[in-house]
C-alpha cells in the first residue's frame, strides 16, 4: 500500500514499477562493465580493417573514459553522466566533439550487441566550433623549426619538410611511405593506392 501511494503522483501502478525494474535488471544482466566493453569494441574495430593509427587513437581516448566509468555497468550510464564528463575534461569544442564521436561509436557497438537498451550519446548536443584562421610560418620561423627538428627529433624532419613545402594535407602526409617519395624524379606519389589490410573486404 505504501508503494502504491508513492506511485500515485506518477500515475503508475505496482505492476508498472515491477515491469520497469525487471526490464532494467534484465538489461544489466545482459550487459557488461565499461572496462570489459572497451577492449571488445577495440578488437571489433581492428577486425573490421580499421587502421592501427585509428585504433590507437580510440584506445588512448577511451582510456580516460574507462578511468571514470570502468566499473560501471554500460546499461546504467546516462546521457547526463556522459555530457557532464565530456564538459569536465577542460577541452576545446572540437576536442569535445571528437570524444563525443568516439563514445557514440562505442555505444552504437554496445547497442548492436544488446549491452544497452538505448543510445546515451545521441542526445548530447555537439559543441559549437569557431574556426580560426590558419597560421602561417615566416621563413625565419620555419628555419628555426627545421633546425630544432634536425637536432632533437631528426626522424620527423622529412615529415615537416613535406608538410611545409609539398602542399600536402596532414592526412596525406601521414599516409606516405618513403617508397612514395621519388627524390630523383622530384615527385611525391600521394595518391598511390595502399594495399588492403588482410581481411578487409571493403
């Protein structure tokens, strides 16, 4: 009788309450904690042929999420919790959106596996990104940058030179191998098709 009285303001019966809670318990029983979900998700991305660099970025970003929610059942995580967590990272708008995108992928995977009953990230509004004008190095600044790279991190010197003088986008430069650089002919083959990873059927 006491429980029925408490439910009256919500126009719900004991049957409604029991059904809701049983569904919740069943969902939790079929789910897993976040620290078990994340490695399963990363394995699935690798098996789908995603690049090692992409999977590494996922792992690094999701490590922070695991530190905060690792022991929590994925089915119990709410939109409010995720939104507050992203906002509390102290990041700029674009970085916040990057985390939102990665968590959206994580929970889309969880939804497809029946680990969650709803997608908690979809309702989170994207942060507004105001683009800044691209920076331009002066010749003296570029000289200092290349000299510093030559002295301290010579492995990245080629990357910096190509990025500065060849007119390639960063993503194009990151995909290059030295075999793409024809020093004798004076060409960089940025559009060369890379071999597909084993098992990539796309």
